[in-house]
């Protein structure tokens, strides 16, 4: 493992994006998000995603310079076409648009179609919650998980985000529909470790905690088994309906890479227009305090609320630097210095 500082990592990713043809402003924004994601401990959607993002630019899957275009407005409900622009930029736009409309009307639902991978979905939950808004957001993906009872991938991992504001630290849930994301499998495999619990089936249909065989079989285990499978189906269906975009089967038909042409939903609420900011703060604090009062299952390991661990990891990363995989770091450095890096290995969606 290599250890790098926040500034070094961001500058290297920034240069890689500039070399790929991004404008300075867009490259700066995307490099900041990728670096923050890595600092929070989600390397699978931070530094590890950089080579594939650059590869998708080269293949024409991502339209640099494109911006979302309005399709339809129905009061607090709006539909936008992402024009295949970089997924981070589109998702930031949709989050900000949802907050703008919610600030006026109390609630907003923004459907975003024809976009690209938004990288870590929690980024947009943090952004909204830090601005005082509740956010519920999700995306569909290409097929990368079998439906419950099936063998072949027919469902997207369809990440789901819920975030609530709190002055002591927002409560942010960012979860895939599988027990472990493909990104978690990759990171665990690169470390030569096993998963804490079985995360999918090998090619023989045996439940396993070894990440490699699960990646090869593409039979990741839905969270809650049949419950996660059903959740994934409904998130896909609703993302496509509410954005007038493509469902997972339509994304599969494009054959253009992970999440290219995907559909997303951003639902924002301004709690200050309900009981008020103080009331919302009181509820959030009471829930967090109640969770914190839990009797720990393991000594010296406190019970956290969603998002609390990310804050600790960010603080540690800023103080001590970030550990990144040597091979991934070398590939990103090569992209930043114009040296030819090896082609990224084919991967399914990492959510």
C-alpha cells in the first residue's frame, strides 16, 4: 500500500482529468470529489474509479462539456436530461436544483435521465444535509446482481441514499442493494482478505466469504436476500418512471459500460418549513443519543449512526494521509504524467 496526502492525491487526479480533456473547472470539481471519497475510506469510488472514468472519456461514453437540459416541469417535480455529462457534475447539479426548488416549495423531486455513474452516492447526501435539507436519492445501474432465485445478473445494485441535517454531524446512509458492493469485494481482494460475512455465491453455487470467486461468478448476495432483490427492482422501476429514462434492461441494451445512460432521482425536503430547524435538530439529536447509548457488542467499539465512521476516517486521512493500492496509484500517476497505463480490467458496477 502507498500512503499519500490529500493534496498530493487531488493534484494527481486533477492532472489525470486535465490530460483526459476535461476543462480546468470540471476537472477541479471531479478531482475534489474523488479525493474526498478516498479520504472517507471509500477508495472503490474514489481513486480506484479514476482509470475507468478516463477510459470512458476516451471511448466517448462521457460527454465532456455537456450540461443537463430541462425536459419537463410539473410544480415541484422536474425532469432533466443529463446529456451523458460526467456523472458527478450531473448529480451535483440535480442535488442543488432539488434544494433550490425545496427552499421555495418545501419539497422537490428531480428526475435525471441519460446520465453517468455518480461515483459515491453519499456525496450528494452530505451536500444536502450540510445545507440543512433532507435528501433521498437513488440511481439504477446495469445488471450486476441476480434476482433472488436466479443465477444470471438481471438487477442493478441501485444505490440508495438517505440524509438528514444535524449540527453535530449529518446522519447519512449510503448503501448498495447487495450485502457488499463490488467495490468492497475489489478492495478486500486487493488486501488479500476475506469478507466478514458471506457476500455471494461462487461458480458452483456455494455461499462464500472469498471476494474473488464472487466477482468471477457475478452472483453477489442481495442484502436481506429476497428483500434486497425486491428493493432493487422497485428502485430501478421508479428511477426510470420518475426520470422518463432507461431501466436496467435498457442500460444493458446500450452495452456502453457501467452506469452509462442510467436514471437517477433526487428528492429534497426543507425541514425548516415543517417544524422548523430547531425541532428537526432536536429529533436528530435524540435519535443519535439513543443509538449511542446502546450496549456495545464488542468492547471498545462504539455503536455509530450512519455517516459517523466517515467523519472519523476523513479526520484520520487529513492527519495521517491515505492508504491506496500500489497498482491503482501507479496507474493514476501514469495517467497524470501522460505515460500509457494498462487498460482497466473489465468490472461491473462498484456500488
